[in-house]
C-alpha cells in the first residue's frame, strides 16, 4: 500500500482547495444565470428563489476567492505581494496565469459593486456590467489550469471537464429554449461556448499535460518578471 507524501505547506493546500471550490461555485453561478434567463427560466420555481440562490452562490464564491488570494499571498513559496490580488499580470511568479485569476476577480468585484448600486445605475447599465461575470469564468478556468501544479491529476481533470460540461450544457439549453428569432446571436453563442473546450483541450495537450510544464511556466516568469 502506497501513501501520498504531502510536501507543500498548509497555506499552499488551503490556497489550492479554496481556489478549486471557488471555481466550482463560479461555474454554478454562471450556469444558473445562463439557464434561468429569458424564456429558459423554469416555471416550477419562482424567479425570486432563483435570484436569491444566484446571489448567495455569488457571495459564497467571493468568500472562497478571498481565502484563495489571502492564502496564496501568505504562502512564502511564491513570495507574492498584496498588489497581485487586484492588479493583473504584476506578479513575478507565473504572471500570465496569476494575472488571469486576478482579472477574473476584478470582473466579479465590478459585478458585485454595480449590483449594490443597481437602482442608481439603471437596469441597462447594470446588465452591461453583469455580463462581465460570464467573461470571468473562462479566465478563472484557464488560471486554474495554467497555474495549478495538480492539473495533471485525473481527479482535477475530471473536475475541469465537469465545469466545462455544465456551462456548455447551460448555454445550449438557453439557446434551445430561447424560441424563434435571433438565430445569428444564438448560433454565435453556441459556437463560442463550444470553442472553449476545444481551446482548453489543445492547451492542456500542448502545455500542462506535457512533462516540464513547471519549468516552461517559470521561463515565462523570467521573461515577464524582470529576470527574477
């Protein structure tokens, strides 16, 4: 019987666990927002209940994102500063992949702030900013895949596949239940949703699933991090 040696610090494990949970929750938030919008909204459940669940999941996502960011900064291995939690692509450690996660967090914070000011901003402006949440999801997904040192683990790969399948299924459900009209927009949305798994699969095959990915990511750090 073999045992798995735990070589990382508790902060490292806390950062990875909270980041994974945040991705799962964000996937649920995005999928729920897509599947319950417009004519696709279920008739057996009231919109108030759906809206309340959507809001609570969003707040819980931010809680785990905060834990993820704090534990990553406190972990002495990467030597990150507090600025990287809000300023994208400013880290010396894997700046590209960390920057994607920071950009996703900034988009979600913009959605939360504008939601609190919804009455002052108006529905149109609020909806325009609210769409940023959908852009935050692929950024968070690629952040986890590119940064995570456990990406090659089968369980983690299945988790990413589940997140992808959930959002793509929600998009296709929304397109199918939208009714007649806006065929071009529906087709474009379906193609964009399908493109994400294709791009992610190609990236995994060429990057994180290949031996030496950690060293290649470190080379990106040298190029973008001022030679450190």
